[in-house]
């Protein structure tokens, strides 16, 4: 699928104007489970609980970053593909003390494919940030390492607005805690659906493999979602997340009993709970 370059080269003023969210009000503290299941084809909400209540989305934030990266990869006018060598900038340090993959070194380049999987299936913060900086510079959004990240976040908010994610505002690329980084299960479901509609093959590579080989950057070989690993025929791709404020999160694109659906869970207490809640609400939304 070819994506016209003009969709990317919006002016900085237009990007700012596109964000209609009140980032000052943000959200109140939320606890407990929140979830949404939507029909992939129609967008209809099928099963919900506090689906429109704002909360930290943790690493589900990375889905938007990956969405923008995959759109750029799908643009035939851009020299950017799975084999592109992407630089790990020497001056890149992510706030919050987030660890990098053991095999990654600053100043070196790595295949975009490996970084996509590292960011999507292992939720690595440095992998997704390197990709974001690369795209930002490729499309002349930013120049230096910090400026490129800031301009990329502007585009995250532009696309959130374009997709109708009315209760979402992004302040970071990685999903680390930030008072103005928030979303809802319903909004993240819209984003996951867009990912599947627009870049299904890349989404499967980044988020849909139960096991993989990314030895150039990490010895990790399995997806962070146990539900996907156990149910690869139903769970086509998934993204996990966790912060103390968000709880255990899980977003999926799935087919259950012949129905294509997107599910998003915030606020689970454990990996097993986020998996079981996701599976239960998918079955509830598509009974036999």
C-alpha cells in the first residue's frame, strides 16, 4: 500500500493545531479493570467496562509509535524497509532508567526488522525510540536526537486526532509514566484496528510472532504475551504494557468463533489476569 508523502509532511503549526485535547486536565487516578472489545469490521463496541475513562496506557503507547513507523515503511516513495539499517544515536538516553537490550550499542546500526520486533513483541524502549528518530529525520520532522523525538510525539498526537481518539494525548514515545500521557481502552482499540487495516503484514511481523530470532540486538526469543503464545490461531497480534498506574495491559487483534475483534485491557493485577480477562471478554463478544 502506497501512502502519499503529504500525509507525513504536515507543518509543525498544523500538527499543533490538530491536537484538540486539553492536556492540562489530563485524568483522575483510576484503579481496577477497564476493557473494550470492538468488532474489527464495523468498529461497534461489543463488551466494555470503563472503556472511555482516561488512564496511563503504559507501553500500549508504543502501538502509536509503531503505527507511524509502519506507515512510513509502507510508503513506496520512502527508502525505508525491514532491511534498512537504523542508527542507535550515541546521545540517546531515555528518562526513567529504562534498560536497553544487552546486544545494542550506541553508535551502531541495526536492522529495522529486529527493532520492530524488539519494540512490539518485547516492548523495548530503545528499539522503538531509534525507529522513531529515524522516521522523524527521514521525513524532515526533526534534526537532533531530542528534537526528532519531540517532533515525532507531535505526529503521534496528530494521528490520534485523525483516528478519532478523543480521550488520548501522547507526551512520550515509550509509554513511561508522564502526567500528560493518557488514553482509554476504547481509543487504543481504534488504533489497533487502524494498524490491522493499514499495515497488516508489518503488524504481524512486529507483534504477531510467538517466537523469533533477533540475536543482533537481544537473546530474547518469545513474545511478552502468554495469551498469544498459547493461542496463536486466535490471537493474531498483541501488545503488552505495565506501569504501576496502568496495571497490566494487553491489546490484541483476534478472531474468535469466526468474528474478527480488537480487545484492550487496562488495570489487570498480573500477567495471568490480563490474559484470562482478555480471553473471557473475547468469548463473551463472540459466543458460539
